[in-house]
C-alpha cells in the first residue's frame, strides 16, 4: 500500500510540473504572451502546415507593434507544430527584415511565413 501511495505522489508531482502533457489540458495550445499583444490576429495554415499566414488588424499602427503580434502567432505555431521557432518571413529579396504585408478585403494586413526545422 505504501508503494502505491508513493507511486501516485510521484506521478502527480511530475504531471504538475508539466513534464508529461496530459491529453485535453492543452499545455502548449494555451500559451499566452507575458504582456498583452497590441493587436488581434488570426493564423491559418494549409496542408503540411509549414507555410502559414497571419492576418492582423493594425488600424494604422506602428510597424514594430504589428510585427510583435505577427511574430508571436508565428512562433507559437512553429513551436507547437514543429518544435522549432525558426521562421522565414515573406520579405523583399535581399532584405529579410523588410516583411511584405498584403492588404486583405476585410482591411486586415496578411503576412506569410514558413517554419524551418522539424
């Protein structure tokens, strides 16, 4: 009986640390930034999910605030799906820091990226 109790206590301790993700609790899917993001965004991916798009409603905001929102959604997607935060963003040739955003019909700006690694 003592062994059973010790085994249950060890199992509960390990699960509480998040080392063993239990189905249905979503340890990685509910990741939130420490500070609130400045803008609302949606991520969509097709097929193998390496290619994705992030649509953000910026309403004439500063570029760095928009990028931080887009970067968070992209990084979270790549980490939970592929285990790597490396992303190649759609950018102007020869200038990887100059991301290309396209305006959608609903007024949102859409940025595209591709997860690296697996």
